C-alpha cells in the first residue's frame, strides 16, 4: 500500500557508518519499519540506499510502501544549490523521489565544495553565507515538488518566529517539522504550534539520544537510565526504551500528527523498539515521566559548534 504520510514509528540513522546503516535499515524493514529519517550530513545515505535496495530486491517491501525523508544541509541553502544536493541525496539513496526533503537547520553556511560541511575561516569561525534568505531557499525547495523529485517539503530545528515568517510567504506549506523531543525536553509549545499549522512533528532523539557534546555529554543514554523509567519498565516487563516510546505515543500521537525516530544499530533493539503497541502506561506513570521535563536541550549544535545559539 502506498504511504500517504509517515508512520508514527520511524527509524533514525544519525551516528552510524555506511555499513551500520545498510545493515540496520535492512533489519528495520524486516522488523516492519516503513519510515526512515536520513540526512546528507550524516554521510551514510549510500549505506541506507543499499539497505533499502536489498529489502526491495528480497521482496520484503516496495518503494511505495516506504516513507523516506532526507535533509538539505547548511552549505546547500543557496537557491541554485538546492536541487543539486537533492539529486545527490537521491543518487546516494538509490531513489528517484523523496517522500520528504527538509531544511536541516535554519543556518546557511557558505559552499566551498561538496565535502566541506563546516566551512571555517582562519579564526576557526563558521563562514555564514549571505545575499539570500531562508525564504529564497524555501522557494527552491518548492520547485523540487513541482519537478516531482520530492513529494513534500519541510523543516527541522526551526523556531516559531522563523516558521511564522516562512508561512506568511510560502506557496507550499511545510508538511513536517523535525525537532528534538524526549522526556528532558518535552517541547510542548513548539509541538503544539507546529501541529496547529498542519505540520506533522517528527521527534528526533526520542530516547534522549547519546550525545558526545552538550549538557549531558558524559552520560550514556541518560533518559534510558532514569530511575523512574527503569521502575516502570520493570513493572510492565518492558525495556526502558519501549516505555519512553510508549510515553511519546500516548502523550502526543492521538491526532496522527506526531512520529518518533528512534535510532539503533543493534538488531535486537531495533526489533524491541518496534514492539510498543501491546501495553499501556496509566495516568500516574505518564505523569511521572512528564515530571522529568527540564527544558533541557541536548542538541543545540548551533551554540556548541557554529557560534549561533539557534534557539535563544
Ligand atoms: P545503539 O545504536 O547502540 O542501539 P535516540 O534514538 O534518542 O537518538 O537514541 C539513540 C541511542 O539510544 C543510541 O545510543 C542507541 O544505541 C540507543 N538505543 C536505541 N534503542 C535502544 C534500546 N532499545 N535499548 C538501549 N539503547 C538503545
């Protein structure tokens, strides 16, 4: 059956090599995942493309049953580079159309060459680009829909103000908004705002991630090791990751405008993360997890790496 929108349960692919991506995407398709989140910047689109192709060749799935999103990187925001990167991503992924193509960050870096993803000057400062706006980039994204290279276009890591501006001028409205959401950063205001404008929210780092930078850089998968999460998991004979994914489902997915994108490179966990529809968290358990909210952003990459506190 053709995918008309992304399934609640998506699959994240950040922080894995091409080889890991190939194997984990194939395992994920075997386990029933149909929604994949990719990015040019992850440098593993080729592996993902191989995993998808292998699953299609093995008759596990057809292209039309899949929903594949990838992202426009910051160095390709200049309007005449947008289609160029889209076509590179399509070629990497071995696809002839994308289901969604989204702007990865509302930050435009200068393009020096295709390999330099973080161009820096002699003082090690990121070199930002100028002479065009995010709206100009968006207009170039709209053309990809007209050319049928992509079905839908969207945003990632945008603030409400940046979305407001885009919505006031855009011919094609953003279909999805991908943002960080987990128990430490429940992000309700941006979620509700995005949904109220018809966007499907794609939650990245839904398990709280495993960041080597930012405020919890020294803690391995901190959310999964929260005492209350471990207790609830034990009570239901489930894994902590299943409890957190179930919490997302019950808290945000009622109106069909919300998806999660858990990432794993381990087959057993990939399967485990897909089995979250056979149990229920009660009101008290939901509230206990709600209480973990600290408004704690783990991926302010702009502030940590690129000299711009994107969300402040
Ligand atoms: P791994 O790839 O080794 O399984 P997020 O999806 O929030 O970004 O979190 C990804 C992190 O969580 C990765 O470090 C991943 O490690 C780990 N992870 C994913 N699923 C599980 C699971 N079911 N149990 C434990 N850790 C998990």
